[in-house]
């Protein structure tokens, strides 16, 4: 006969929860699920909608910008099937009562049995067998005696004797475990074993499987294995503490543990209720201290690291977009051919002698060369803002949009004013191309006569007409290309803003970036999302138009093949589209996603930053009073701003106490200093008299 069928009166080990305990474990699971629910969602995509739900954030960040960034990021990397199933499962479990119909909707397409306790780790002591909330799934304690040993702090002491990553977090974890062990070892947090007087002696001991014992043990395991070994510089650390605080706060509700048990009834006595709530309150206070400490440490690191990463991501957006634009407008050469000189945007920053491998027969390459000659563009891509010409550009930054090389804002409508050449190209090429092409020809002939020269405007227009069919189509494609190039140029000031914020950030710079400049940082991130989105949107418009023209070209080729029964080679610009979609666009889409996410995170960090200038002033004043109290105050008029190494006097041999002359009042220690000086002077006089 299985032991689970034998009564505990006969010595069988307990292995199931009573009705009251089943109700408790359900409430504990609900507390855990609600507190840690945010962890299960995919955090690789920025959820800006969640951020904009906060009161007042819409004023700074803007609904339109949030929606753009959300669409831009979500559109480039859709959720996988597993992520979608997990997302649906999480939403399903948000309801207090799950219905069979709801379960069927989520799991119609899966043969896998649903994990009712998906929110708990697989090895959690709180898991129940088969998710039925009747029996514990994991044998946390071998027997009752093992449970009693775990109630003593000596059971955990060895873990805290080893060096951890952060001393403060280790001390907080030790405090939490110690408080729980003290309460348990004093039998203040205990549960009656039976339902009759003397049941604790008549029945086999079962306290080690009660929800209270398992809950406290889970907290001790987390504090010892997770919190103690965490790093304050990791984002997951402060987030985990935030969720844990919510969990402990939810456990403090009376409804979780039910009513106190009377003297003759099994369960928790009133004194146990009181001790439990006091313990949870102390635990919450310790966790809040740890949360503030870890969040501050994370901000100190992340403020600089995130801004540095943002700068690199924005550079990648610019460089990748130049490559994509160049690939789209490559008409005669096939990009799959290794002999084709694909554009490397960094080559445009080199001297003209090192640009022999750039194919200047491409209209985009010529235009981008001129763009990269702008001092601010070159400085943004090389992170060198020290030149005088760069400073002149920065002083006139408000004119950046009006001085765009490709488009200028229109006062009448949304469509910009395109800066087209009205000469030989008859409005079918950018004016900057015609001007730059002549200059490049002269420079290339001087240094490398065999380099690929820019085409004459008329010849270039004829090449585009042959590819795209009609003059109207050429005009549309060229305008979309100019619109995308203008969006790239408009993104450059955002690179400079990120560089400036990165320079301000650092040790203590998180306060400057996230508090003093809070509104400005959020607005810059919002504006940068607009600019990045504009680059992405114009790229999609251009790709859609060129893809449509390629489709028409292929259809015409197919009709000619059916009529003449002769196959034709596809035009180079058509095959380049397939290369573009398989080789360049995936990396570009990921770059946009990462950029949107980083911009959102920086804005979110600035919004959630909790240290204000008033709090900092209070801390500084408290520190000043503490220092004055220790030193007895500073004598007025003794420090004149000049502090030399000779002002430091070491007292005694091997004594590390240091004193500054004139900066301490006449105390006994100063008297000792004067005596030491007299002894030193006396010894020096004797040495001089001996002739040494």
C-alpha cells in the first residue's frame, strides 16, 4: 500500500496540504504571479505604450512619437510563435479565474500539456505536483529534522563567509535570512501539526511542507543564491528587487494566510500572524534599501554605457542607410559580382587619394561624398568635435534643417522643397550631384586618372530612364532618394546630442543626465526617434517604389520571352534588389530595432530616476554635519585655498592618522602633533651639532 494512503497517525510522512493550506498556497501563487508577471514578457522589443500610460509622460514624450517608435520597432522584428504563445498564456493567467474555454483557445494548436504554474521556476519550493495545489512538487526537506536545521542561521552561515560581488547586497541578504531564522528558531512562526490537542505528538511532523515554511524557505534561498551574488551594475538586479518588494508586500495581506487559528484548531496562532507581518515588514524595508542602492549603481553605469551604445547605434543607422541607398541606385553593376565595388561609407571620410575604390558613377555615392565633407557630419561619424569648422557649425545648429543639401522644409504643405538641378538634367538630378561631380572629376584626375569618374548629368539621366522606363518614374525615384538622404542629414545633430550627454554622464553624471537634464533628455530621445523613423520610412517608400518598377520590368521581360521565345538576362538593378533584401536589409532592420529600444530605455531611465536635487542637497547637508561633528568643526580663516603636501603630517611611526596644519582646532591631538614636531626639531639640532 502506498505511503500516501497511510494516516500520519501510523507514522507515514505527510505529503499533501490540508484544505486551509491549499487555500493559502493558491493565494501565495497569486501574489507571486502578479508581482513577477512582467518578467515573462519579451523585453527585446520596446513597449513604449506601457511607458506612456504613466501620468505626465505624454507631455514630455508625445503620443505620436511613441506610436511611431512602437510601430517602427514592432514592424521590424515580429514575435515568434513561442513568444506569442507565452504572451497569450501570460494574459490568460492575469484573470483571477481561468475558464476551460479560455484554456482551449490558447492551447488549441499544441499537444503539450499546459503548465499551470508557468510563473514559478522549475525548482521552486512553491510548486505543486501537476499544478493541482494539493501536494508540493519538489521535496524541499527530507524530513522534519532537516527543516529544523534550516531554521538556524548556522545552516546558512557558510554561504556568507565567502566573498561576494557586493558587500552591501551580501549584508542585506544576510539580514533577511537572519531575521527569518531568528523568528523560526524562537518558534514564533510555527504552525500547529494536528487538528486535535496533542496532535503534534501523536501525528508525524508535517510543518516542513506547510505553505508558510515553504514560502519563508523560498525567500531565504533567493536571498542566499540570487541577491547575495548579484551585481549592482546589472539591470536585472534592481528589477528583480522591485518585483520581490511587490511580492513581499502582497504576502503581507491578511487574506493570504486566512484567519488566526484558535487554541484547539490546526493552523497559525494570532501571535504567529503578528510575528509574520512584522517579519515581512522588516524584509520589505531591507529590500527597499537594496533596491535604492542597486538602482543608483545601475544608473551610474548605464547612463554612460547606454549613451555610448546609442551613439554607436545611430552611427550604424547612418552608415547602413548609405549602403542601402547606394545599392538601390546601382544601375549597371551587379552587387553579387565580387568585382563590383560596393560602397564602404567610411571610405568617404578618407582623403581623395584613398577613394579609388569608390564607384562614383552612382548618384548616391557622389551625393554622400559631399554630405560627408560637411564638418559636423565628419565629426559625428568620427566622434571628433574639436575642429574650429565643427564649432562654427555647432554655433549655427538652428540653421541645420534650412541648409539641407537635398530638401528644405516647405511652408505650404508636408511635401518638402527638392533642391533639383534645372540645367542639363532638367530637374531629374539633385543640384548637389551636379556641383560635386565636377569637383570630384578634377580631384580624381589629379590623383588617379583610372578611377571611375562621375557621369555627366545628361548621361546619368538617360541611364535612369532606360532602367525605370519613363521620366515621371525617374523623377519619383530620385525625389524619394533625396528625401531619404535628407533624413540621414537630419539625424546628424542627434549624434552630437548623444555625444554631449555621454560626456556629461559618468560617476555621478547620472544625476546630471537623468535629473537636471531630465526633460531635455526625454525630448532629445523623442526627437531622435522621429528622425530615425523618418530615415526608416523614406527607405521603405523608396524600396516599395523601386520594387514596383522591378516587378513591371520583369513582367515586360516575361511577355517578350513568350512572344520571341528568347530569354533575357535581368537588369543589374533588378537583381540588386534581391541581394539587398537578403543581405543588407535584415541587418538594417535589427539596427533600427536596437536603436528604438535604446532610445526608449534612456528616456524611460530619465523618467523613472528617483534622486532629485532636493534629496541630493539633503544628503550633502547631512554629510557636512556629520563631518563637522567628527572633526569638531573647521576653524574659520585657517584654509586659504592652497593645500600642499607639506601640510600633511604623519603622527608617530606607522600611524596612519593625518592632520592638516591649521585646519583643526587646538585639541589634545594637536598638542601631540606639536610635541612630535618639537621632538623632530630637537633630533635635527643634535644631528646638525654632530656634523651630519
